[in-house]
């Protein structure tokens, strides 16, 4: 099977590192024109320069901070071309038990994830409808199927995003638009390092011990590479996935104990 996204434009959020960057790279590799969104302009420029342009694409970027939903909404007016693919991807909330979490932490996570996702969807769905082609892919977490220990705020907000996504899928399917969630397992990103370090400090253990404990729960016995998550994202963004809608797709090496 050969898939390509020539003549399609993709907006990729959180796209200067980790899964977001890997997704932007893979989408560009199969022909998509990519618009990167992130906070750091220098890193955005560096990432744009790394993207494949062999299909004649002209990639670009938008500087935006998801901690300010009003500012994001205003800055999105700079994107005037039709967008066919939206990758919602934002760094996860800090770890911690749910009882130790503050209202401000819940509000911040709700803003950064669900509220900003909704702003982006409202901006780009009209052009997806016009093209009768749309792919909205949310990078969330396996916690929507099985809550993860010591990630109280994340578990809560990721679940809200999953329900929002399923509702959107039901409403938009008639327009050739699919809405799906990719659920990464433990992946080699800065967030994984931060989670390991925090747990190690809290348990007064070494990071190596925490890593071994985490790996023991993964049948694949390794952490994912960001590109492996990006391959799933790229397939769901393609025409080949046109009849896949409203799902949660784990990419976790078999760690989930649920079906």
C-alpha cells in the first residue's frame, strides 16, 4: 500500500520536539505541506528547515502558547490557507496524585488541552468540510483506557478530551472528516524523562531502577521511539484510513491490560 498526502495541508501542534516533531517529519515525507505550531520561534525555524520539500511543499510555522487560549485564537487568523489535517498535541500536565492537585492545575490542563483543541477545530473544520476531507488526530494517553498511577490531573483531562473527540467524530463523519485519538505508551521524550526523574526522587531511588520497573510492564520490553507513534498518526491522516473514525488507538508495546 502506498499512501501520500500531496496537496494536503497539515497543522501539527507541539511540533518542535518528541511525538509532535516526529509526526510533522512523517507527514512531510509523504507529501503534506506542514504548518508547525509551538512556543519557541527559533526551534520552529530549525524544524521547518528539517522537513522534506521534495514534493514542492512550502512549510511554515506559527508561534503560539497554549497557556493563553485567547492569544491562540487571535494568532490563528494568520493561517488563511485551507487545512485538511489537524494534529492536536500538547505537553501533558505535571505528575502527582489527584488529591494533591490544585484547582489551578485542573483549570490549566483543561485550557491547554480541551479548550485549545476546540479552538483549533473550530478554525479548521470549515475548510475540511469544503474539501470533503478532514483528519483530526489527538495525541493523548493510554490513561483513557486505564488510569496511570500518580497522574491524577492528566488522567482526568485526557478522559475529557477522549469524550470530546468521540462526540466530534459522530457529528463530523458525514462530511468526510474523521476524528481519532492516538494513545502513546511510554515513549522516549522529555516528558518520559521528567516522569521518571520525579518518581525516582519521590521514591528515593535511581532513575535506572524506575526505568527497569516501567519496562517490566511492557511486553515489548522497550520504550517507543517518537517515530513509531508518528507512523500511526500518519496512517490515520491518510486516505487509507477514511473509514476509521471515533477510535482510541493504543501504541504502547502491549502495556495496556484492557482490550
